[in-house]
C-alpha cells in the first residue's frame, strides 16, 4: 500500500491542482446541503490513496464530469483534514470555493 510519494510531486499546470469546496445536496437532493470538497482523482491520489480514505475520513465521494474522475470528502471538518494531510505530504493546490463546473447531483 502506498501511503505517500517519497519525493515531492509537481502538480500539472492544468486544472488538476485545484480542490473545489462548495455546498451541495446529497442523496439526489433528498438531504440537506453539505460541504463537499472534490479534486481530480489523478491529482489527489498522488497524496492520498483511495484505500486510505475509509480510515482517514470514514469514506469518500467519487464523481465523473466530462470523462474526468474526481474524488473527495463531505463536511467542513473532513475537507479541512484532507487539505492538511495533502499539504503535509507535499501537495500544492488552490482551493476554489464555488461549485465545480458541470457538477450535478444524480437523482
């Protein structure tokens, strides 16, 4: 199991080095809005392997928009923890505090 890279990774100049933090309803709109934080899976998994999400955050949310896979967490506390862990492991990113372009809750 890979816990983190042994050398610092250089983020891609594309949109990968962005984490989106925004409020969105879960469960197809049947639940109240919750804070979501999502980043491109190819970027996030350089620093936090999918297998670590359950132990670190109690689970994860995965989403696909226009063929790009995203992974992240819900709740302000878990989002903050995810950013802290990624920074400790050498990640450099920008937090965009608005909904992701193309994000929609599945009904």
